[in-house]
């Protein structure tokens, strides 16, 4: 369920980036929707898991889950790259320091999305078996995700105290 909600969140985030950075062009909107629908379709395949119906997961199922999880992580990684590139490009066009710094903070959100998924992928490959103990990469991923949330808050909301400091 979490994977499917993450894909839906990525679709909305791409739509938001499309309107903010690309003037609502239909090309990115269609690509985001189609790729998101494909990844979401792959994720939904996993709803009747052996764990939910009381069975022990088979190795084939575990391998399929890891492939689908990797596809979802790749989609989120690409979302992060698109947002990062667009935000930093937009920051170079900013007229004031406040605009530039706000866009750079939004770019940091994209970097955070990408790095968080890299950390979770490294965690997945570094644990001995599916569902095993978490590695250091898991915790680093969550730390990076929270840093990204703070950057997003500061970039979107731009609190008065920060705006005054940059002016």
C-alpha cells in the first residue's frame, strides 16, 4: 500500500512541478501520468500477497516484489531529478536573492527524493534476506527524507524570518 501511495504522490508532485516550472505543458503531464499508471499497476499486482493471505512468501514472489519496488524507487528518483533540474534552472533566472534561494531549497527537495531512494535501494541490497534487519542506509534514507521535508517547507512557505534575512 505504501508503494502505491508513493507513486500517487510522485504523480501529483510531477504535476505540481509541471505547473510551477514548465507552465503546465501537456508533454510532462502525459508522461508522468502514463509512467505513474504503469508503475502503479505493477505495485497493485502485489495486493494479494502471500503474507496477507497467511502463506509464506515464495522466493519468486520476493524477487518480483524487489523488481516492482525497484521500479517504484526509479520513478521517485526520476521525479526528484526532474524537480532538481527545473528548480536550479529557475533559480538562475530569479531576480532577487529570496527567489533564488527559495528555488534552490526546492531543488534540494528533489535531491532529497533521489538520495532517499538510493539509500533505501542500498539498504535492500545490503540486508541478507527480504524483511531482514535494517542497515545504516535505511536510517540515512530517513534522515535525508526529513532534511528534504525541511527544505521543502522553507522553499514553499518561505517564513518571514528567513525572507528578511535574505533581503
